[in-house]
C-alpha cells in the first residue's frame, strides 16, 4: 500500500493537476499524498528493518540528514531565525521525498514500476507540450514561453516545470528510462507503446529549445551507450552518430556561440558565486538567497548555486551525495557476473538518467530540485538492495572515511576549475551582452 501511495505522490508531483485542472484547482494534493505515504510507510515497516535503523545507520541517508542540517545552519549561523525555519520547511519536503523513495523503491521490480510511473507522467506532459506547439495553449490554457505568433516560442510545463529548461530535464530522465524499459523483458504492445512515447518526448524536448537540455540529452546518450555496450569500437561509432544527429538536428539555440548574451550573463553569475564564497566560505549566503546578490538573477549552475548558498560545508555534502550515488550505480551496472540482468539494467538506467540530469544542472540552478532527489532516492534504493545480495563485494558500495576525503577533495578542486573557465571566457573576449 505504501509503495502505491508513493507512486501516486510522484504522479501528482510531476503532473501537478492542481495547477491546471479545474476540479482539483487549489487543493494541496502534493502535501496530502506525501502525508499519506509517510503514514503508510511507518505503519507498514518491517520489524526486521525498522525505519529508525535505516534512516540513522544508512550512510547515504546520513548525507541527506547532513545536507538538511547545513541548509538550516546557513541561515541560523547568521541569526536569521525565520529564514532558517522557512528553509527547513521547504527543503524538508524534498528530504522526505528522498527518504520515502530510498525506503520504498528498494528492489529491481519496484525500480521498474517507478520508471513506468515517470515515463507515464512524461507522456501526459507530452500532450501538454504538443498542444502548445499546435494551438499555442496547453493544459489549463498555459501558453508557451515567447511568441507563438512568430514561431519564436519554447514549450513549458507548470509549477517546477514552468521553465522550459526544467521541462526538458523531465524528458531527459524519462528518455533514459524508456531506453531501460525497452531492454527489459516485456510484451510487444508495451514495447510499441514505449517507442511511440519516445518519439513524442523527443518532439517536445526539441521544442523546449533548451541548450542545457541538449547538453544533458547528449550526456545521457553517451552514458547509456557506454554503460550498455560491450566493445569500444561500436561504442565510439554509436556515440559519434548519435551526437552528430543531436548537433545537426537540435534546436538552433543550442548551436549559438558561448559569447551570446545569455551565456555571457551566465559566466558573470558564476563569478558572483565565487565572490559570495570568498565572503562566506563555510555556510555561504543562505538557502535561496543567491539572486539577492546577483540582481535577482539565478546562478545558472547548480554547482555554483550550491557552494554560493551553502558554502564549502554544504557543497561537500551535496556533491558527496551525488558523487557516491552515481559511483555506486556505475559499479552495480558493471557487476554482470554477480547480479541478475534486471538489477544491472535498472542500475544502468538510473546512472544514465542521473548523468543526463547533472549535465543539464551544471548550466541551470536546480540544486534542490525534487527530480534530482527522486533520482538519488531511486539510486540509494537499488544500492540498498544490492548490498543485501550474497556475493557482492561489500567495500564496492560502502562509503569509507577515505572515500569521503576524496569526495571533499573533488568538491574543493571543482571550484577553482570553474574559476578557470570564467577566466578563459574573459580572456577570449566574452561580454555580458
């Protein structure tokens, strides 16, 4: 029952009918389904594995607890009590989503079902996007971004998908899961349905005209190709063909120069993020406060946004969680002689989806987006399952103090790397435009 409620919760979170369907307009459907799922999870917990034990001892969960603590401390250390409470309330909902997914999506069959839920949600939102492309209006009379009359528009969703870039990221994740489901055993009708949905998602993804979306889609294709292929030469050929097709037939915005105006503004925003870090190195400027230091504009990078708002402490924790989950998924996908094919393929699908999302997120301020933590929760869910299987090297999926130091080193070194990118941009004659 708890897993079914979680699927409904994810459906409502991604489809967001309360924002465009009149009969349920104004209802707090997301909060209601979340509360019901939490309640069902607690009353149906296994006596052999109580939730308190999972949430307190699992090392991936500890990173999430640490991240929640840093989000609060970023404001609390500056004596901003009200803002600290608001940060806890807002990010606490995302933490709950992560914990629910890691607890309930805890085996390959549930992973596959959750992939179907996400693909179904993306298919519904495809209709929303196609309506905008054909008529200029989607569900709830939502209009695309830009001018429909001059054909200079970008399709978008509602709520957290109101931005075309966010809308694109939903389809990147769903496309990775379509590829995964096509590789699993199933009846021909389901495979035909998936192929039809795939075509519709690529069509709508094109009309988001998101450069970050194109970057994420390319990264997802490369990850999916290399993780599922067996020989290097076919991998290179397939990767080259796919990337060439994306570049040739992708939206024109994706082929614009890096010195185009919005790209210049993005580089300037990264510089602002570095200045904030210098001023508040430990805990940053606080959860959600970056725009106040950048003329109310976003950081245009989840990584820059993270270390600017949460400082080095929060950035190490956030990047550490992302790094360890991604690394473990890759290791599981390579355990071909140890695990069953279903487990390997869902892990590979999760890895490809997470890779594509993070590639897009590098150019977009989506540090705390629920979709990211939904993916991370699914990753931890399959990691927990594999850790219980006989024959699996325990050290492969554990997080040791040495691993944490490596992750911290990667986080710290990534900051000057971003600084170098900024300096090279200005040395090359970039302007804010």
